[in-house]
C-alpha cells in the first residue's frame, strides 16, 4: 500500500516541477511601445530606396533578425534591430558588423 502511494506522489511532484521549469524557461514577451510591424514596413521601404548603400548586406541581415524577433513577439528587440538598420542605411561609411574603427 505504501509503494503505490509513494509512486503516485513522486509522479505528481515530477509533473509539477517540470511544468514550472518549462514556464520559467520561456518568459512571456513584454508588450512593446511601438508595433514592430509598422516599423518593419518603414524600414523595408527605406531598404528598397537605398539599394546602392555600402551597408545593404549588413542591413539585410539585421532586418531578417528583427523580422524573426517580431514574429516571435519580441517587439522591443525587433525595433532595436530596425533602428540599427536605419542607422546603417543612413550612414555613408561602410560598417562591418563586429569590427571596431581603427584610429
């Protein structure tokens, strides 16, 4: 009689702990101040007009990362990427992601 009670109690405890751990591993996205889809449209239009920019490849990469974050519901992070895209496209100097300027 004791063994089945111990097994049932351990199963209930395991299920409770696993659902709690799963909920903690994936926090809910925060509400954004600006909808990323509207910002994405503006940035997409800017990218279409700045096709000759020396930073277009880096901008496309950041745009894709922002698009994925927007789809996942992380609007604030997506908007940060879109702001970086705008900065890259409005800059005249070529910027390579991950490099620092030389003095």
